[in-house]
C-alpha cells in the first residue's frame, strides 16, 4: 500500500481555518478532480509525524507562515484555557487575508467555508422563524384563555 496520499476523505470534517477543531481533521475536498500535487509527505522536514491532512494542505500553499502562526496561537490559547476566538482574532484575520490572496490554491477551503457559513445563516433563520411561530402560538393561546 502506498503512502502517496495520506489524506482520507471525510465529508463530515470541518474546514473552517478559524475553527480550532479543524486542525485535527482532513478537509472536505469539494473539487476532488483538482490536482494539488501536495499530498505527498516528501520533503517535509518541519512536518510532524502523523500531521493531519488539512495541516499538510495548508502548509503546502503560500500561507504556511500565517497558518503556523494561527496554529501556534490556537495551541497556546488551548493550553492556557483562553478564549481562542478573542486571543487569535488577528492571526485568524491575517490567515484569511492570505488565503484570499492565494485563492487559486486555497479555493476549495474558501468555498467550503463559505458554504458552511451560508448553511449556518440558513439554520439561524429557521430557528428564528420557529421561535417567532412559537411566540405567536403562545400569544394566541393566552388570548383564548382570556376569553
């Protein structure tokens, strides 16, 4: 068995670089026909043994330094029980800008992140509509009880 592609596909894996849980999962490959040529572990002196496919992918592009800074910030925040979003806001923004500047490489991640964001908005809108409907029913019930 060859180890030329250490990234098993996991369609449920998160892909948001601002999400600390992403560091331990492989990215969703929304465009499996797009060859990235960076799935091999060769030439990675700085890579940790068994490093996640997402990390390998992120480091293989033009944003390696930004990603490592983000990864270090998240690790430090976790170690100190700090609020990751607040502590790492600046490095997360820098990583995002870098990824947008190198969108040709990071496009699958950016696309998946955008889709996840849009889905979250749809879910929030559904919850809001359900809450409003429940409130209306409760008001109607109270009105009926008064009469």
